[in-house]
């Protein structure tokens, strides 16, 4: 029976890259019945909101979605459509693997890191205000419940994927209450996972260590803002945003999407690199238990990028989005 999966094409380059990703996923033979719903800037005029209720209803029904990037229109009432979606569906983990792909230009080889970012609180809770005219206050919210559940995810993920170590990233020396509580919560969860090594690092030191000795690290778990910053750093270690996949995961639902945004200047030009979305699709297949299909997609992407011919401009080639997808599909189908 076909899987029911919500497809949110998004806007900007979203429709082209999600189309490429869907074709690649379908080439594996896994049958998917895509339920297409629209979010983002382009549907504001029709629905009066960039995040209509039917998007949330569809993901609640299917439990799984592949999403293109969406632009948050100015004046939409949303700080970010993406943050609103993650909050509404309680997708409390942002999972961002950073894995070197041979052929992608980068200063490093053999990077294999995973960031597990708390997705619902910290400074992203959006509690901020002016204090008079010349001062502003933003409130950092950290709770034991949110910290423990994201820590549990990190350890379960490490165990399921056969990974050796979890590092908690924080600034508890300065933020003694908020990051102090985060660290205490992760330490508490770590006690139940004696098979996984555990350590913690200050976020500033972690940035330096990742640049100097990335091979020392494995799975890293951290509050929202540090996760936002470090996941772009890790994307940089493997060659940039065009190849960085991601997932937003809750207890009953998961939304898979590239780390990058809607790159409006390339919209409709068949130029954008769909790799990050295709690899997000591979993460989705793995989440569905379709490990063999996920492996085939990942391997085909690596082969096409490794050959360096049918690749998009950002990878040094001249192929369009759809031609690069065709090349990946040809590898999957053994042509
Ligand atoms: P961006 O990621 O869209 O672009 C950054 C740079 O990378 C640009 O030069 C862009 O052309 C290039 N780029 C990005 N993806 C590419 C791809 N797949 N192939 C080739 N080149 C690519 O970031 P931005 O310009 O800061 O944001 C544009 C819009 O996207 C904003 O409205 C922002 O809110 C939104 N955004 C959405 C998401 C999401 O939906 N998850 C994430 C980030 C940003």
C-alpha cells in the first residue's frame, strides 16, 4: 500500500527542488501518495495567511511531510512560518546531519556530525519587548521537560544509529539558570545510556573545536539558538547549504526539509541545487523504515556529485535542477 505523505512545495526555488526530490524518491520504487498543500508567500493573497490550517491538518493526518523552503512574507503576523509550523505541530527536535560528500568542494574531508537542536523554546519563544525607547529585552526560556525530551531523542538516535558519543553544548558558566538547567537535564538523561559516551562543551569552545578538530565529535545536542548557529557552521564544514538536509521531528509527526531558504533570485530558473531536499527525502525514507531505498538515494547522490559532470552551478557544473535529478534517477535505476 502507498504511504500517505504531505508535500509542501513552498515558494521561491521550493517547487522545483521538491519536484526533483519527489521524482528521485519515486525512482526507488517506494510508493507514495503525495497530499499537496501550499504554504508561504505565494498563497497569501488566496488564504490571507502563509500557513493555512489545511497544511497543519494534512501533516496531523499523514504524520509525515516533505517540505520545500518558504518565504515569510513581511507583515504576515508570523515571525517565521517555519517556526510557527514547528511550534504548532510540536516538532521539538531539529535534526541536521553534516556528512562529507566526495566531490563537494570543502576545506574538510570525512566530516560525519549530527546536530540535535531543541526546536521549541530558548530565545525563539519570541518573548521580547522594548523597555522604554532605548532598551530591549528578549527572554530565554528553557524548561526541564523540553530539555529532557530533546536529550532523550539525541541518545536514542545515537543508539539506533550505532554512534559512539553525545556532546551537550551550552553556556552554563554564564547562563547559570537557563543553560544550567539544560545541562542538568541532559546529564540526568545521560545516566540512562551507559552505552553512549557523554561529555559537555561550552558553545564558544565548541565552535573552535569544530573548526580545528571536527573528528572528535559525533552527535551534539543543544538549545535552539546555538543549534541554529552551529548547524550552519557544520553545513559549512561539508561544503555549504546546497547539500545540507534536515528534519523536524516530534513524537507523532515529522517534517523533512533542506536547511537552506527559498533563494528567490533563482526561483523558476531550473538552476537551484536540489541535493539538500533529496537528502532530506532520504532521511524521510529512513524514518519510514525504508532503509534500503534511503541508502540507494544517498549512494546515487554521492555518485553523481563524485563524477562532477551532471551537477548544478554551485557544485561547479552546468546542469539544471531537473537534469541533475535525471542523473541521480539513472543511477538509482541502474541505467
Ligand atoms: P537562502 O538559503 O535562501 O539563500 C542563501 C544563499 O544561498 C543565496 O545566495 C542563495 O541563492 C543560495 N542558495 C540557497 N539554496 C540554494 C540551492 N538549493 N541551490 C543553489 N543556491 C542556493 O537564505 P536567505 O536568502 O537568507 O533567505 C531567503 C528566504 O528564505 C527568506 O525569506 C527566509 O526567511 C527563507 N528561509 C526559509 C527557510 C525554510 O523554509 N526552512 C530556511 C531559511 C530561510
